[in-house]
C-alpha cells in the first residue's frame, strides 16, 4: 500500500524509517503521475521490506523545495534517513524494480 503523506509526516514516515522508503513526488494534475500510481500500488504489494509513500508537491511544498523537486514524477529512495538516489519521469515497471533492488 502506498501511504499519502504531507510535510508534517515526512520526518516520521521517511527520515526516521528503519527500512528503505520509496517516495513518489507527484501532483494530482500530472498525467504521467496518474499513469504511475497503479504501478506503485503493485510494487508496494511485492516489496514488503520497502515503505512506499506518495508526496503531492502541492501538499508538501516545503519537502519538495528541500529536495529540489523540479519535475514530476520524481521517485526518490531514502535509506538510513538520507536521500540516496532519484529518477525523474514516468518509468517502466522494470526500471523501478531495478531501482528498488539496488537498495534492499
């Protein structure tokens, strides 16, 4: 399950997490973001050892600014409280699986 979070929950849900966290920075008006949502839902069911969160840039402006989000969707992996790597734009499922596998 992908959990929707806001700026207020970012610290506790992402930074303080004991397991890797895949953050999907998106927006409700973004076509490619809408296209990626079902893929994230499916992946979240397959990777129980990774937390999946959705961060709408319009609802998380401070977090988006802090991490320099300029284009959406931006997918960012956090591990041990730090941003490790990100990819920008809609991605095939296979690319996302490879991205996740690097951190688990």
